[in-house]
C-alpha cells in the first residue's frame, strides 16, 4: 500500500501541469485502473488454483522489478518507459488483490471477517495519508529517483512479510458441493463463476456492491484534482491542496468502516445501501460546492462512504462465496469496480472539458453511481436465497 501511494500526489500534480484540462488527469486514472481490470479475469482463476501466499509473494517481487525499471527510465529521462512500467506495476498489483481477498477467510474465523476487513481498511486509510505525504516530501527534497528507490524497497519488504504466512492453498469443495454448483464452476474460469453467481443472486449482488461507489468516486476523484488547482477554492499550492483533499478522504476511509462495524452493518445489504447513499451525497456536495470548507467535508464523506462500502461488500462476498471460487468472484468485484471508476472518471472528464464545465465530471459520476445503485438493488435475491 505504501508503495502504491508514495508518488501519488507527484503524478497528479504532473498531470495538472500539462495544461490539457481534466482529460490529462483522467489518463492518470486510466493508467492506475485499466491494467487491474485487464488482468482481473486471469488473476481470479489463478487464485482458485495456486497457493495464494505464493501469488502474493511473487506479485510483490514483480512489482519491485517493475519499479527498478522505472528507476532506470527516470535516470535516462525516458518518461515513456516510466509510464509504461507504471501500467505494468499496476497489472502485477491486480494479481495480488483476488488472492488476498480469497486468503483472508483461510486466516480468520467467519465471525472475524468484518473486523479483519475493518483493520485492512483502517490500515489503507493510515498508509494512504502517510504514503502521499511522505512521497510528496521525498520527491520534492530528493527527486523522483530516490522516491522510486524507496518505492521498490517497500515491495521487497511486503514480499518478506507475506512469505511468513502459512500455505494458503484453495480449499476443495465440500462433499456434495461440486455437484450442487456444477463441476464446470470448480474447474472453469471467470464465466463459469459468473454463471454460478447469476444462479445465486446474493453472491452476484455482493460481488457488484462496489460498482455504484466506484462510478461516483471516479468522477469525484477527477473533480478533486480540478478543484485543487483553483486558488478560489483552496488558497494553497496545487500539491498542498491535493494532498489536503486526499488526506481528508483518507481519514474518512478509516472512520467509515469503524462506524459501520460498530453499528453492526458490515456484511449486510443495509450497510451497502447506506454506504452508497453517503457516497452520492458526498459527490453532490463536491460537485455543487465552491467553498473550501465544504470541499474538504465532501472529500471526508467520500472516504467514509467508500471505506464503509469496501469493507461491507468484501465481508459479504467472503461470507457468501465458497472458498474454492472466491478468487474468481473477487475478480468479478475487481473488474466491475475498476471499469466503473474508469467510466465515471474518464468519460465524465471528456464531457466536462468539452462543455467547459468542471463540475460536470462530478455530476456525471453521481448520475452513473445512482443508476448502478438501482441496478444492484434490482438484483435482490430470490426468496429461497434470502431465507438461506
């Protein structure tokens, strides 16, 4: 996590310095999300066939190798190589996500999943804030090569930590379970798992529960960058304004899951719906605000809704899905929310630049998030599934 966010503000600031509007920021979003979506179908199938500890260790080492290549590109002034290897690094990261999600139920008891996911979200919140702050300071003081070197070291440390875990091989189906869901699901790829989820709408609903928040957050993420460069909103430099807004969002991602767990909402569809509602309110506040205080509040609420949604959806998916197909269901989750974020951010940015209305990207994401929310609500489980 630290490595992912270490150069976050610097890359966003660089995109704004190009002077090509919100579309340049959207390209940064695409570089961070599309590789994850592209690799997701294979990552999930791998996580259901191979030791998940091995996937996470090898994935971390591959990310370190990609950053070493980025260092070489930075030393030679080859920015195209740095950007290309950033895409590759994000693709390697996508190998880890389904494996990590599918590994958690093998490490904790079912009743501990909500708290375990809350700890993960709180960790993300802290490291996001620390990572963007430290990355900005180190890049400003020592340059990108030193920042990238520390970035590579962070992935090596992660590989060492993950290597201390016990073997995390996928659990085989329970007796009779293979017959119930079909042997094609056990042996098949992403489409086989998707068909099984279609037959069990509760699993499908949980796997797509992050989509509404992702679409709305995609537009809001782009708008945050646009507001950061407006001195009438926050009387700070672009880097400091962007760091402040992301820090407020990071704080929210830690607070939201803790509150949801305290209220007993983690793992429930009620928790999913409430998290989406908070996110959409935050997107509306962000899109309609010109006051710095309201923008910071919107960023905070955006984190609250997003963090609560992540924990609630992840916990529900892990509780409902048989472990032998959890990697592929996690891939459906990864694929849907990364593509949703791309749609809400990139398409909204193009429309906003074409219309010359910066706030349009936020409203576009909000409208898309609302549409996705209605779609998720329409996937209510059949009575037999709900009672189960």
